[in-house]
């Protein structure tokens, strides 16, 4: 082959002499292949090695794991009675709580009650001073008084205008009557030659003018009276609104004295004389005498199943008390939501706010179902899959399942498992990508 050198071997003769001899290569020898073929074969071999390494890394080495049997919790799948309830730990809280916030705020001048006191509705609790508010009230009061005076003057002007119009019309009636009499008397004098024609015409002209002016004055009076009648109610309404605004302005000063909105026990109040409180800042709470209720945190898994009216049995002392759900708060925080429960009938004596009680909340009746014990595996799988032991018990295979209801002790199995099968119910941390667990 061109460019190819045949190998040479050296032979040693009997007399010590040496001789070189050319060795012929086999026709399938690697060196006799074309360079392109040798490159292609090398690339294929490299690719095969890479695929083999990937298979070794992502294959059974990661899909299975060996674990000690005594470190796992193994439970059978059985047919039994599913108890549809959830455990509850409730906290006693007042049935109603009234919050007291600072409306305008200011400097605390007086503290007239303390936390724990029983207060009556309207009883003063805190006295504030607020110079800026007082100045604002004075300014607003002056503006309102000025506006009130202007409206009152407008109303007076309308009444005066009405009186003037009526007086003008009465004057015209008087002139017509007077001039008519004068014309009649002058007519007699004029017929006897005792009255000049010019004097008679002057009186006649005055009468004609007043007769023409009278209907104009009467029509003007009607129009202005209609306007007055429409404006007076508006002025009265504006005056009433200004008086209400003035009352509100004065109430701002009254708000500097905080009063109890309802009767009850004053709680959570810690205010000292001399400190400043801003508008809207929480001042205290009042718990009216409307009874108590329980507030409990529930796992978000049950949010779609709990409704108002669900029944709960709570253990308080040596007795069991029946309650029902009165409110479900849909906001979920840290994986939990809150429900409120009220006692059926009277509540136990001696309960105090903040006290904790234990019980359970019934979500339905007891039904026969395919069940398995609840375990930590639910936290990693969410009930979508589980490790099922093989018949020989030497390993466990991953299998998809579907679960229904569950409580703190049981899980209802809807599909994927058969009665008598055994499953691993302990923690699955680190087993998310594992398909088989080999038991030893």
C-alpha cells in the first residue's frame, strides 16, 4: 500500500551473523484499512462506551436501592371500616371581639380604665389631646358658620323681594282705584267747564299707565314667587347639611375621648399617659358577654370537604361536648386553614379564652372500604404511588395508586392495590426516583 512501510524482523544466524527479513501483514490487519473507515469505527466504539456509561449511571444503579427490612414500616392492605373524621385541637376564643382603634389620635392625657375591667357602653376609656385637630375644627366651624349665614341671608332676601313685589302690586291697585275716582269727578267738572282738558288728560294717562303696568307686575310676582318656592327648600336642605357638617366637626373633638362601643370586658389594652397614638392604631379590645366558641387549625387537604354545620365532639374535662362548624375561613397559611365551632346549647363552665381542648370532627359516616394505615409515605407521594412488596417478600416495586378519604390513622384505597398485599408505609425520603427496593 502506498505510504505504508512493511515491518522488518531481525534473524540471528548460527555463526552469530544477523539478517533482516520483511514480514507480510494479514489482509484484514487494522493498518491495512482505509483511514476513513478506521475513524468511523473509532467513533462508533467511543459512542458505544458513552451509551454504556449512561446506561450504567441512569439504569438499575439509580432505579433500585437496598434497604434493611427492620428499618421500614410494612403494613397489609385490608378490607375494613373507614372512620371518616379528623382530629382537632381547638382553642377557646370569645364568640365576638370588638376592636377599638384611634380615630384621630393624639397625645394620651387620661387613662380611665385598665385591661380586665368590666365597662359599660358609652363609658369613657381614654382621653386624648390634639392641638392640630382643635385648630382645624375651629377653622372648619368658622367656614360653616359663614356659609350658614350666607344661606340665611339669601332666604331673607327672597322673603323681602316677595314683600316688595306684593307692595308694588298693591300700590298699582291703589293708584288705579284713586285715579278712576279722580277721572269720574273731573268728568263732571269738565262738562261744566270747571276743569281743563289738559288736567283731565294727565289723570287719564296716569290711569292708563297703571292699568298697563298692573298685569306686568302681577306676572313678574308669579314668576319670582315660583323661583322663591323652588329655592327655599334647597336653601333649607343646605342649611340642614351645614348643621350636620357642623355636628360632625364638633364630633371630631368628642372623638378625642374614646368611649366603650359596647358593654363587656376590656382586654388587650396597654396605654400610658403621655404617649402618642396615630390615627387607626389599635388601642384595645372589648369582649362582650355573647359566649365563647372554638377556633381550630385544619390541614388544607380537608378544605374542600368541611362545610358549615359539620359536627364535632370535643373532650373537655370528663365530658364530651357536641359542637358544629359555624364558619370556614378559606385563606390557607402554612398549609392550614381556620374553622370556628359553636357549642350546641350551653357551653361548659370554667372555660377561659386561650384554653386548648382536644376532639375530632366528623366528615361522614363509617363505611366499609379497602384501607391501609396512614404513614409518612403520604408526605412524599401525596398518595399517588407506593412501594408494594413482591409475593416472595424480598423486594418492593413502585406502583401507582389512587386514594380517597384519609384520617390520621387510615387511608381509603380506590384503585391500584388488592386486599392482602403488603406495602411500605414509612418515610420515602430519597426514594422519589427509585423503582425497586431490595430488602435485606
